[in-house]
């Protein structure tokens, strides 16, 4: 049918990946993962213990800016996890 043919052009494939976030040097790698249509669940336990909160906030702001540019989103899951979506096709709802 015409509808399903049109709909199939919008179909996207996403992968959910757990990612251990242990240093700010990983921010660029995280961006690449997001560009590859990966939904990331970041375990931030190690980075929370190893760096200054001010530095961590700068890294998080860098990721938030990247996500805004690409239509993605970020949310906290408990005390040590973040979930990041790559674009506007996948949204986080409260």
C-alpha cells in the first residue's frame, strides 16, 4: 500500500548501548556513538569519583549542546546513570 511505502522511508534503526563514562576524553567518542544512531546509557560512577564537579559540568554542557544541535535529549537515571538519545526520532518522556 502507498502508506506503508511512504512510512518505510522514515523507518530508522537504533541500538541501545551501555557505556562506561570514566573520563572527559570520552566526550568526543560519545558524540560519535550518538551520530551512529545509538541510544546510550552512560554509567558515570567512575567519572563522578575521579574528577571535579565543575569539570564534569563542563563536559555535560558540551554533550547537551551537541544533543540540542542534533535534536537529541538527555536524562538522569538514578544517581550514576544518564540516558542520551541521538535525535528527535527518539524522545525521553517523564
